[in-house]
């Protein structure tokens, strides 16, 4: 079943498109985005998740005339990705069809969208997805995480990471030898590394229990020392952290 993302800055058009997509039995899931920038962020998460990941997107149903980054701009950006989702343009304008197919669009559907016409676009997207060569996906190395340093990918050992700091959609990994910024949400790392002894102590911080040197209590506030750095512990995480430290071998 196809996993779809619909992109349109006009809310009624977006809701209608999502309704029609969700009614098609070949669509497993359909999400909406109100502009190309929001869609690009969502597609980036999908590409990081990988083709078999929970965030994956197979096809984008894309409006053209949008403020800021328009649909053609977004499609051009996607051509630079190694494994981009398929693109179906859904627009009220007939004039951009040649440009759309130059960008390898699967189909070009005119508004108002008819159920039968959209179903044909879904069929084409499904056929192309199913005919694509299957590339074996290797399992990620659980002991290391890739980081980019000046255009070079290096692999940081998870055991060397003392704590992780949230920075928007990114996370900063701290080690004794420096820090590295990766495009992975803190919540994802929390789930991935829970079994390796990492625990959330604050909405902004994830800490490796083995690297905590001190637990400090001071007039109702709780903090931990990780190397030479003192990190605050939020109230909601304080009791769990104390219990974990008490049980630590």
C-alpha cells in the first residue's frame, strides 16, 4: 500500500484531496502539508527513516501555485535526493505540464480533482513503486552513529557519548573529545538508546547513566554532573533518575 503526502496551501483543496486519497484502498496512509517548506521537512524525515521505516513516503501529491517555495521548486529539490518519493502534480493550471514531466512527474492531475482521475494517478504511482528494483537495506550499526564533519562521514561510538542536547529538529552529541550535530530528533535517540543506558533528564537533555559522576540536590532543584558539565534535571524526571542511579551496578 502507498504512503502518501498531499501538499496544498489552500485548506479546502488539501482536505478534499486527503479525503479522496484515504478513500482509495491502495493508499495505506495519507498526510497533509500546508506549504512546500513543511513538506520538505516531512520528506527529510522520511528519507532519514529509509524506505522501510515508519516515516517513509512513497508518493507526494503536489500543488504548483503556492507562496514562497512552489511545487515545481520542491520537485526540483527532490531530484537531487538519492531516493526521492514519486511526484504527482495536482493543480488548477494547465501551463506547467511540460515542466512537470521534465521533472519526472508520475502524473499531472487538474483541479477540480475527479475521483476516477486521481485513482489513475494512484495506479500509476503504485505500478512505478512496485517495479522499482529492490535495494537491500543494511541494518544500522547499533554501536556507532554517523556524523558529518566537513563533508566526511565519520562514525562516533555510542559508548563515547556522554549526553545529548536537543537543538530543534537536530541533536548535539557530546563526547569527551567534542560535540557533533546530527539531524535526528532527541525523542528518536531516546527510544533507540534506552536499552543502552540513556535516560531523559530534561526536555532538552538525554544522558548516559554510566557517565553521571554526581547527583546534586540543592533547595528543591536537582542536577547531575557529567564530566565537568552540570545539567539540570526536571522535576518530572528526577525520581526516575534517582531510582535508576541507585540500582546502577
